[in-house]
C-alpha cells in the first residue's frame, strides 16, 4: 500500500448504547481509533459488480490493518460511513478494505 494514497484522517467509532432519562435505549457512538485512509467513491461499474455483496455500497475505504467490524462506523470530518463489509487484503493482516455506505 502506498502511503501517499492514505491522505484522509478518519476515526473509527464503536456503538456504545446508553439509556435516556426514561430508560429507553439511545444510540451513542464513541471514538475508538484514528487512522489514515483512502476514501474512494465507487464507480457505476463497481457498484453493479458488487451488487451481489450488497446493493447499498457507495464507497471503498482502504487503510492499514486494524480490527474493524460491520458493527462499527467510520467518520471523516462531518461525513459518516456505515461499514457493510470488511476484507483483509490477501489475508496478510497488512491492509483492509471496507465497503461502506455514506449516511446522508
């Protein structure tokens, strides 16, 4: 992986549910770690190819290996990306690719 492509400082967040005053669950996200990543919008062709995986993927985020699961999310500035699929590239635990959906 070329370091020059990792130009976006992203934050990985973990869902830490809490309760409001009435005892109802409230979604609360806690920052877990930061990392440099590349954020690439997927082209129409890639979306059609990946449609079998998930039909809502809009971005590919690549970064050096870290423990990332679909229960987490990635933020970049004010942008929020839900993680759909995480791939360990070449099963070497050196680089991961997250297929994400940007929340609007």
